[in-house]
C-alpha cells in the first residue's frame, strides 16, 4: 500500500502533505481510526484532557521538561528565529515530539514496520534521525559546526534547543543553522521514505543552509524586540 502522492499534494499545502506522507502505512490494511495520544489505550477521557490543559497552562508547553521558565524562553526564542515559517513549525513539532518518526507512531499505538528509514537501526526516534543516524552523522561531519555541549541519545529536541539558546551570545546564529540543517535531514528522510532515493549528506547540508541564507537575505537581519514604553498609571491625587 502506498499514499496517493498526487492526490495528497493537490489537497494539502506542502507542510501538511509532507507530514502526511511521512506517516508509514500499515502493511496489515487495518481500518483507519481516531487515536487520542494522551491515554495508554488511545481513548479520550475528560481526565486526560484536563491534565493536558492544566500542564499546558502551567508550563506554556511540553509538560515533561524540567524548568517551566526555561521552556517558555525556548518557545519565545523559537518563534523569533530568522527562519521560514515552515522551518520554525518543524522545530516546534520536534520540540513537542509530534513529528511522525516510527517510534512516535508506535507510542501512539500505530502499527509500523521496521526501523530507521535511512540506516535500518531499530530505534527510529527524532534524535536518532537528526543526530545519530548514519545519514545525519554524514551531514554534521560535513558541516564542521562545533557544538558547545554533547547531545546524548536520551536528549530531547527541546532540551537541545534550550542548550543552544543558552549559548546564543557566544555562538550567534548557531541555533538557526542547527534547526535549518535538522529540517533538511528530516525532509531528506521523508524523501527517502517515499521515493527510496537519497542524496549525499553534503548536499542535504548545502540545500538546507542555502534555504536559510536565501530567506535571511530577503528578510534582512532580525530587528531587536521593540521596547514597550512603561505604562503610566493614573494615581489618585
Ligand atoms: Zn538511521
């Protein structure tokens, strides 16, 4: 079974179509069904929705990260990045761990076969695809970027973003370059999944940084946040 590529491309915008096409189809021809990701059984309960709303409200984002104020900073920094909207959306989804890697789909009770699309490793989660996969390693090796911290197999994308933003001043632009390259690797993974044809890592790198450069040249440098004048409150005489 395969996705109807042309039909999906004609019905959805590029980003949504890519997201749909990145979902591997089950080999068992099981019926489509709706799944609620916040309960182990996949069924919606008011209690789980209440918990989700409470956590979102409390943390301003994903609930299982250690420091709520640091996390708020990540969201703020993420949406302020001087990158195309679709790349920022990708980063947001990666932070929320809602990109359709095989591991993420399994956690949502969707039956998917096999391991990593690119290297065959048994664990295809987002940090594997973007960092530990053979293809990702090839891309990063050709980038010559130096990261001021280690990325371990148990790191989440959110955690990496948090660390990158902490080093923003000493390494300006590294977060944007990192996110752009990750986006390129994710795109490449989806191309290989649908067409089976892959590009060398250095081409993935060149294309993703090229897109970033082109965007930033057209947009100009990111303006500093506007200073909001202090509100003068009326006081009784
Ligand atoms: Zn892999």
